[in-house]
């Protein structure tokens, strides 16, 4: 069965299942969900715990299967943890996990906990994952999106009896906090715990948060793409600076921006040829959040603007590979800033057509 993370506490109050599968790329939330399961298990006599980390194609799955079928001399019940950091158990692992799922039914002496990263659509349809999902409880841990991060921070502060000042100052404080920890919930949690140590329960003013919270944000190029298409200029500038400081490859950042520009141009051309927008988006494999962003910005983008952006992407491709172009910065990151901000401004509807 599938279970949302928010339902886990209520589910555990009703009783444990013998098999849980947690999958997602947010370490803090996966860790907290696993900790909640382990805590309830300990109260019910699961005092022994073994951990098996699947690494490499030659992992010994027989040890995992044996662990599930044996008990310690000193414990009546045990937790068997199977961690698969790659999300790919392989052929032998697929068979073993299906055996694990089959053996979990009616087993009240062993609780099996399978920890996985974020899984793609195809993996979720695999026989081994279907067996785990069908034989126990599967929980997909979704990341906290940037727009929801201030509210998440407020909720976590409330757990410590703290809150920001009401009104605009409080909203500014939460936005500041979110900017400093974007993409790094584990660091956000640590900063919230630090505030609990530094200040008593009650209101937190902006100055208190500003002096305590470090800049521990982590950025990735996929989130950069979303920020550009959403027209969030200040966030785009901050993310580009962060990616540069983290040593991200210029060519990867360029590839992400150029792919968005090319996809926008192809969809616009398809619409001009008479294709309905939903069909054009499907043909270009644009879906999810990006699909909504494309639907919003495409009416704002003229063919001339897209031609200029496409030309700009071609120029910047050369610059990040060491070439020079008249009228453009020679530094790759400066050129990327110009290209990204050109697209960002077009998407926000606040600029004239970008110039290549």
C-alpha cells in the first residue's frame, strides 16, 4: 500500500506492518520517517537491528535473506534494514527483494525497512518495487518545494515553541531564512535547532535570525531552470552565484538553459503550425511543473525573442568552451548570467526581446 509521509504518525498509532519501503531524495525527511518507524518498533520489542547496504553488482543477497529468517539469541524481534543508495538492486536483488516481500506476510518477529533514493517512473513499475509496495507500506518522500519552504520553516520553529513576528517583518524573516537554506533541509533543521539553543521560546525578530542563520543553501541546475522560467530574477542571480561557488560545470548550466530555450522554440513553432499546446508539450516531452511554466510563459514569448535567445545560447556555447564573441563577456559565468537573465526577463514579461 502507498502512504503519504503526513499519514505515517497516525498509521503507526494503529500498529506496525512487517515491511516498509521509503524512497526519496530528501535525506532529512527520509531519516525522520525511518526514525519514527524504528522508535515505535523499539517500544514493541524489536531490539535487534542489522543494516545491509547494497553496493556493487556482486552484493551478497543471501546474507539479507538469511538475516530475515534468523533471530539473535538475545532478542525476540529484529529490524532488518536494506539500503540501496543507487536505487538499482540488479537481477539478483530484484529476485531477493521479491522474496523479502513474500516472506514479510505474517512475520511478526522481523520488521524490514528498505531505504531507496528517488525512483523514476520505470523503476516504480518494476516487479521488485511492485512486490515491496504490495507486500507492505511504501512511502514516497517528496522534497519541500521553494514556494513551500517558508511555511515549512515556520512549522518547524513552532515545534520548538518559537515563531517569527507577525506581519511583513515575519514574512521577510521566513523568506530570508528560506534563501539561506534552499535545497538543504538537513542544514535548515540544524539552523532551527541552533535558534532553539540561542533564544527562548517566543517571538524571533529578523535581526536574531539574520545573525544566527548561515548561508548553507545548495543549488542544482534543474531548480535554476524552474527559477528562470518563473521569472524570479533575484533568485536566478543568487542560484548562479551559488552554482559557481560550488564548482558546477559551466557547460552543464549552459546545457540546461539552452535546452529550455530550444524546447520553448520548438513548442512555439508547433503551435504556429496548428498544433494544440497540450499536444505540442507532449511531443517535446515537457510535463510536470515545467509544463505549467511553459503554459504560462509561451504567450509572452514572441518568435523574434525566441530567435534572439536561441542565437544567444549558441554564442554562449562557444564562450563556455573558450571562444570569444563580439559584444559578449569573455568570462563563461558572466555570459551565463546574461543569457539566464535574458530568458528570465522575457518569461516575466518585463523586458524587451533579448539581444544575442
